[in-house]
C-alpha cells in the first residue's frame, strides 16, 4: 500500500503513524477516499440496471402475468405484516405522544401528532423497511439462485432478456405496491393510535378525531406516498442488482440477500432525507 | 483450413477463427480455431478453468469476444444486433450442466417455454409437441410427470426435461455443457445414449464440452482439446487415438479411461 517514491521514513514505522517528514497529508486524504471510485461505479451500475429495466418495460412482448405475480408477491404477501406493524407503530406513537403532551396538558393533540408523523414519515419508511425485509430479500434470493443455477443464462438462450423478464416486473410491482401498502399502514396506524387513546387514557375522543382531521392535510399523505413510490423503486433496483450479480454458490446467495437488505435500508434512509428536502421546496409546509 | 470460412459449407456448420477473450488480466481464450461438423457429435475436452464454458457461451452469442470470428452456416455472428443474433440463437438448443430448469414452472411449462416466448402458437399445438417430445425421450411413462416441478424430479429426469426444452424448437445445433458431471456410471451411460440417440434421431449437430474421458471416447465422432486457451488437437476419434498430441495423451491417460497404442478400451 505504500506509495512509490516516498520520502524515506524510519525503518519499520508505517508512514500513517509517523507524522514527521514522511507524512504526506495528500496521500492520507487519498487513502481516505480510495473506496470512492468503487462506490461511484456501484451506484452507476444500479442506475444502469434501473434504466435498462425502464427501457425494457416498453418493449414487446408484454407479459402481464409476470407483473401480476409480482404485485401479488410484493403487495398481497406483505399485507399481514404491514397491518401488524402499522397498528403497533400507531399505538406506540400515540403512547409516547400522550406522555410528552401530558407535560403541557395537551393530550388532545395526539390525533394530530400521530396522523402527521405516520403520513409524512413513519408509514413510508417503515413500510419500505418491512417490505424490504420480506419481499426485497425474497427477490434477491430468488434471482441469485436463478443466476447460480444458470436459469438466467437459460433465459438468454431463448432470446428472452433477463432484465425485461425478471427486473421490470419486480420494479413496477414494487413501485406501485409500496404506496398502497403505505396507505394501509397509515390506516392501521391511526386505528392503533385511536385504540390507545380510548383504552389507556382519559382523552376526549371527539377532539382526537377533530384535530386529526384539521391537522393532517392531504398533501401530507401525498408526500408520504411519493416517498413510498421511490422507496419501492430503490428496493427493486438494489435487490435485483444484488441477485443478478452473484457469483459462486449457496454462501454467496446468502451474502447477496444480506447486501440487498442492507443497501436498500441505507439507501431508503438517505433518500428519505433528500426527498424531504426536495418536497419542502415543492410543497411548503403549512402546519396547522 | 485454407478455405473461406464465410462461405456456407456442407461439412462444417460452425467455424471458429482466432477467438480471443480475456477477463481483466486473465486471458481465457488465446486464439481458438475450430470447426464443428454438421450432424455429428463434436466433443471439446479440457481441464477445469480452461475456458470450455466461455467458448460455448461465445458460440451462442451469449458473450462477445475481444477479437476473432465465429461463422455459423457461413454467417459471422460477432457484432450482430439483437434481432439478428436472436435469429441465430434459434438454431441452437442448449442443455445446461444442471439442466437450469425454471423452478417456478412445471415440466410442461418448462419445455414449452421457448415456443411460447418465440411464437404465437395455439395452446393445443404446443401441448401436442411437448407430449410428443416427452414420449420420444421416454418421459411420458411416469404418472403425473407433466405437472411436476423441477424440485420433484431426479437428476437424470431433470437432464432429460432440459434436453426436451432444448429440442422443442427443433434446433439444428445442440450444445451440451458437461452433461455427465455429477452422475453415477449408470446414469452417465444413460446420458451418453441419450446424446447418441438424439444426434441420430433428430439429426442435430451436437457440441459437447466435457472432461469425462470415458464418455468422450464412447460417443464422440470428433474430438478437440482446449488447453491454455487454444485448441491443441482436433480430429476424428480414430485420428486422435492413432496420433495423440502429448498434452492430450497425458490428460486422457491420467483419467485411466483410454489407453493409447492398443486402441480404445
């Protein structure tokens, strides 16, 4: 790892640890950014896969059944877990909000708090993470197994484009189903919050509903759904990329699945931040 | 070899000229020259990692070489567009090492896949062709085999279903990727017979890549050896047996399947 033509440093002391004559700050900075070109290339490869999946979407033949199968897998298959997680997320948020609001004797605002945090943040992000754990990992595993057992090569020998056959349906299904699941999450979350408000604390339920209705704007839901759409695209792209690019055997299939889940989760959270910034410009926040 | 490879030849169906392929710093193919004879069983032998699978993928246009030409019936397939290469690919059927059947489809759907993807044929006709093939490959006898999924089939059965899928679109050339790997001696013999019978019954040109020497000398009409990225020996089976190249001789004798001098065992 030592750079050529280095200034001679003391024998046996690595240059990193010797900030004397041999220490070259530029080289140290260079080492710090060494993984960067690889990361940029990786990002680029994801974008290329996404672009190819989009282009192939509009080419013949159209295989409707594959799209419906994937929608069932991503959408219907994830429904129970989303409903469960949605309910408890709403309940927990309500519980915490009531605790915090009780400091100011303003528990009635819980409907507003739960509604807006679900709509703008909790529902899209939690939906994306839960669906990634379930369907994203499934996609990566399936495609990786298909790759190592040469099923992907077999598709090519029948003049079937693997991106069109495998990636495009998963992309469309994820992008369409995530907003739907996000809305289901919202509804179950509100029910969860309402149940907590009913059973645990003495709150005027009329006020809960009224403040929810007045506090949460349709634009809040639209923002959440837009985010869910992009999270769906992210999940399908990362999962399919990891699945299709696997080499080796069973161990690598497992690693590909892990990488798919981790890369999707991280990307979703980073993307979340960027999307909030963009949407704050597009839809200036009015609040109540 | 001095004749023009770009002219359609009655004897040679595929002609490979000076094919090079590298992956990074690793040179896999270093100038492969090989002719594949029409209607016969052409076997390419070679050790692991000598580039046999890479060569095979080039034949079907699944991989692009760094340089060199491959002529299929006189047409250079390198650098063809999507549509033209798809047309060439229809001449080929490929039998994968572990069959590569689609897990999510049952036996009939797997075999019918190439037809359904390539043409708009009536369902009844597709089903008839699938059933006809199942019968010809001795797969029809098993009860309920049509609706079975690949995971429910034995290794030998999967191989035959894979062969059926490769044959359904009536290819001119069949490629076999190490067909006997991982099979016991009896199953190996069955697969050998299957390759022989398919070549005879369907009149296809067979290209087999293999490192199974016993099989190679049992069924191969023509044998070529790929070693360090070039073809070091190629010819009729008896030519190879009569005057073996030193590398090939060592490779074959180590396997213990064939002994030179006294002819094939």
